[in-house]
C-alpha cells in the first residue's frame, strides 16, 4: 500500500486513469472510534489532471495506507485474456474518450465471442445473447447503446459527435458489468458451491 504523505503515489487515478497521477494532500483530519481506541488519520487527495478526489487513511501521517477510496479499477482474472486486455486498455485510455469507447466495445465483442457467439455483426450477436438468455433484455438494450457509440467512431460517421469522458465511462461501466455477469460471478458461484460441498478450499473473492 502507498504512504499517506504529502502526495499519494498510486499507479493510476481511479477517475481519469492517468498513469502515476499527481495526487496532492488536502485537508488531513483525524477520526476516532466510539471508545477512542482506533485512531485514523485521513488524507484527501486531489488529482491535478481531472480533479477527482481519493481518500486514504493511516495510523498517522507518513505511514502506509490502511484504506483507499475509491479503489483503482481492476480487471478480474476470470475474464478471457483477449477481452481482459481490451478492457484494461479501455480503462487506461479514459483520458482519450474515443479510443476508450472503441476498446471497451472490442472487449464486449471478445466476451460474446468467448461465449460462442462468433457469427454476424455485434448487433446481431447481442440479440442472440438476449434470445438465448445469456444476457437479460435490459442488458441487451444497454449493450445496443454502447455498440452504437462505438460503431459511430469506427466508421467515422460525419454526423456523429466525438464521445465525451462521460460517454467513455458509461461504455467502460457496461463492459465491466458484462464481464462480471458472464464470467466473474459464475466463477465465484462455482467456487462457493465447491467450498460448501467440501470439495475445494474457500478462497478469497
């Protein structure tokens, strides 16, 4: 964990995903529990690039952080390697929204292909995924919104507007949610059932 000092040194800003962000300390303060037994020093850090706020706590200043909020984005290992690589690059490219949208859409595309939906356009495969109950109808509707944004960029539609940072974040949120729904949660359920039946040790989720 990083040190709670005048600057918080983390790999990427949880908001704009810039590499090695400049997170300067603002307004440190101390809290105690009801019995005054646990004392925590909290530092509020502001990203110089995007203005996002990160909060970290330690026992005292210049000590290792005990808690950090929000946590940096992490792509789960259960997501297939190609989709995972696209998703990691999409998260790292939030500062370049058009590129991030295309990478997130490519991750969605790779996830569907990993589930056997390889024929036709992305639009048709989304419909097939909903029709076979691989995803819900609401997820399909959300996916179509994301796909259209990415499609505009890939085909350089002269009438389309470049995506904003908010558009890129929405696209990334969907891709993360789809990965959780298709791969991460089923893997956790399988581990939980195995642990409950005594056929496997309980592991961290």
